[in-house]
């Protein structure tokens, strides 16, 4: 039986690390959530009882935290705004290049995609 919170199936790990499967929750924030609900962060997610799981669901869906779909749409709106106003960062997003000052002469393969070889001269 997999535990589902915020539309995500959580892996059977310690609560602190299992909650990081939810987009928008990292280890720091999941630790604070556990602390506020008096749940041991080292306890495995499968060993939580129904009351603790319900408390976790309520806490995450309460609106205090921006997670999953809401956060994704907020981020995509912010990127779209940068593209629309034609600022430097927006142009870099549009071209698929690094936008925080990294060099592109070598490296930057994550943003630029797989290397395309140089076109040779035909004989």
C-alpha cells in the first residue's frame, strides 16, 4: 500500500526524506513540518498511523506551502513573464542557454543538449 499526499505516491523512506518527493518540499521544510506536527522525522513513512498521515495531508494542503501544481504554474508564469519583457534572462530561457553567468564555450551541455559534431567539407 503506497501512501499518497498532494497527488504524489511517497516512497517508503524516513518521513523527512519521503516528503521530498513532493515538488516544493526539501529536507529543511519537511523537517520543520515534522517538528510542528510532533512526528519523528526518522520514522519510516509506512509505520505512521492514520492520524499522523491525516495531519501531514492537512498541513501540506492547508495553503501554507506552495507545492506541486500551484508551484509549477507560478514558476512557469515567472519564466513566461521574463520571456515576454525580453530581458536578458528571458532571452537565455528562450534560447535554452545557461542564464546565471556560466560559460558556454565548453560545458553547458545540460542546457544546450547533446553535442552536434561539426559539419565536414564534402569532397
